């Protein structure tokens, strides 16, 4: 049924950020579909997922501060419409982990940007549970004894 919405969380609004900048449709940095620009000048995205859901919108950049890491300029999509599995779920955002080859506009995952900007070990882990969801960035799992490895066959 999706994630419960927290009453003390506000949605991201590019218009309220002094450092937000929508990505221009003519950008050389990203693979924008110049024939389908959002509002005639923003880099569009149209992502389809294996579960039947899709979302559309435009790409933007802003400064993200995450935990103890130094702020990084990250690229992400602002969802303007969602269909299928993303409708009526109660989820108020989506943070992708896919690499640029899977992105409709050629952006890599935010986690990679944080790892590179902070010169961290190139690894991340995500544990989703109700009690204590955790995102680990830059942890050298092979030398950290708190992690246990299980072979999947």
C-alpha cells in the first residue's frame, strides 16, 4: 500500500530552493529528448518500470546535503505525472538507483555523486524495514565485521 506519509515532511519544491536549476533541454551534459522538451525548455524524462508503472516530468539539479557528507550538486527528476503502479500508493517521492544507461535522460544515481564528491569507498547498502530503515554509503563491507554475507544460488 505504499509508504505512510509523515505529517512533518514537506515535499521538495524547486521554486523554494535558491540553488535549484532545471536542466535545459539543449544540455550537452545529459541525453535530453529535444523533440519533447518540458515547457519548451526543460530536459524531459519518461521512465517505465517492469511492474507496469511509469512517471514523467523534467530533470533538475540542486545541492543535496545528506548526513555527514559534504553537500553535492545532484541531478534528479521532478515527477509531474505518474501511472500504473505509482498511482494512489501514498508515496510522495521516488529516488532512483539506476545507472545512466537505464535513465531516459542519461543521469546516474545520486549515490554515485555523493560517493565521488566525498571520495568514499564505492559501495552502498540499503535496508528497508519498518523498525530502522538504513542507507549506508561508502562503507567498506568486506572489512566491516557487522555485515554477514550469504551466497545466493
